[in-house]
């Protein structure tokens, strides 16, 4: 069976997803697209050479009879409305992060999905599909280094055009919040945010970069994340787990080791898309496969909600200077363990 997919939002990532599903993956076909910029939506249909209808609105696309499943890749503030509409239509929906721009919005989605009685929602936390994170998780679950005690992580990008306010805490580090609780099979209980000397290259007076985010989990594991989104030198994601019997580190992206001109070196990536391109492919192939089987096995609406609560606690901690509790409501049985 071929899954007939409609895509809402044909901007940067929407276009990439259309291209990968059309050219690289199997089992899915883009049959419908929409964007507030209709010209752009028509342009993607043309440039990709796909036989897809362009709808006027996201709601029209969701309710189109020939659309089996939906990808939401529009601007964040539109996500909640489209995900709720897909649930109301009884259709599986893959939503790029954020699930909604507020924790309350995420909770409304969780409640609607539970009321619908079927798992329909997946959130675009693609790091769970990255080979290096999967290898690291296997080392931890196999018990190779014993129980995890502390994690030292970094999320560094060369620059962050368009970033303002607390976006490092609410927009980019959401990937750490999700992947680390998945890696440890744990939840957070508190957050603290340390604000070091700001770097000059952040540019705007009063704009803070870097941040150090300290999270504590239910199992009392201590996590430190350095978020530095104007680091200049490259796109560099680090995760080192100290366990009872050793240290396990996230594998570095493969690159040729050079001994050249009196230097020994490895290249460092500069673009997040290059770092996670394989993860996106695996993420969508697995989503298509599971959806075609009538299942949903990726990051859930509950995971999207927990990440939103974590981001809120981090913002609060940044301004209070205190350790802020992360009080998660009880996980509904609907979302399993
Ligand atoms: P983008 O290039 O701005 O694309 C968003 C598109 O959605 C734009 O074409 C926008 O049109 C359109 N749009 C806005 N409101 C709409 C509506 N009501 N109906 C239909 N289309 C609408 O942004 P992007 O970089 O692709 O990001 C899209 C989403 O993906 C964001 O939520 C972002 O956080 C997420 N994302 C996730 C990752 C990841 O690592 N998983 C990476 C990148 C982005 P206009 O431009 O005309 O407003």
C-alpha cells in the first residue's frame, strides 16, 4: 500500500521532506500540498515533478478524501490548529517541532488524542533516529558502563540567524530535552540555567549566548548542556555519559583523518542539515512504515508536551537564577511506559 501524504508548509523543511519522500524513500507519495504562499506551493509541485494538488488552506488539505496522512511543516504557531484538525479527521499526523507553541496547547493535543482513542500524532524529534544516538543508547541499555551518573552535552552552531530572546532554550535545545530523556529512559525533575559572559558575536546588546542548562532527572542523573549557537567554528553536537564503569561518548560524524602540512586534523560540519540528514531519512521511512501498518511508534504528543514543560522551566530558571522544579503530570496510560 502507498501512503498518500499531504504536506502543510512548503518552506525550507517542508520542501526537504517532500523531496526525500519523493526521491529517496519508499511507501509514501505526496498527493497534496498547501502553503500561505500559494506560489511557493505550486513551485514545489513543479520543481519536484509530483502529481500533487495544491489546496487553499491546511484544513482543506486535512479533510481531502484522498489524503491518508499529514505532515505539518508550517510556521510553529499554526501547528496546534492543524494537529487538532487531523485528530478530529481521524488521520495520522507528523508534526515538526514544536507540537504547539505553549505547553497548554500541547496538553490540548494530548487530551484530544486520548479522547480520539487512537495514537495519531508523531513529533519531529529526529535525533532519536540518528545512528550515533542509537549506538550510544545501545551501550547504555546493554549496561556496558553501568548506571549513568552524569552527562556532559553541547549544542553548538556557527551562527543563529533570526534567533532572539530565549530561542536557544525554547527552539534549538528542545532536541536535547527530547533525546536525552529518551536516551536515559528517564524524566526531568528540575532545571537551572547559568548565564556566562556573553560572546561578542551574538551581536545584539542584551542577547545572551552561550547558556549552560543543568537538568536533574528522577534517577538523580545530572545533565549539563552547553548551548552556544554563535560559536563560529562549526555545528558540533556532543554528548558524553559518565557511568559507574566508564564513559560513553556520542560518535563523531565520520570524516577523513588528515595528517597534512604539519597538522593532524578532522573536519567539523557546519550545517545542522548535514549532521542530521540521515536521521531525517530514517525518521520519515519509519513513520511511513508504521503509519501504513496503522501504528505510531515515534516521539508522541506526550513527548512534545514534556519538552514544552521543560523549555518553560528552563526559561523560568534563566530569569529567577534558581533551580526550578519540573513537575510533570502523571503520564497517561494511553502513552505506555
Ligand atoms: P519556513 O521556511 O518559514 O517554512 C514555513 C512555511 O510555512 C512558510 O512557507 C510559511 O509561509 C508557511 N506557513 C505559515 N503559515 C501557514 C499556514 N497557516 N498554512 C500553510 N503554510 C503556512 O520554516 P522552516 O524552517 O521550514 O520550519 C518549519 C517548521 O519546521 C518550524 O516549526 C520549525 O521549528 C521546524 N523545523 C524543525 C527542524 C528539526 O530539526 N526537526 C528543523 C527546521 C525546522 P510564509 O513564509 O509565507 O509565512
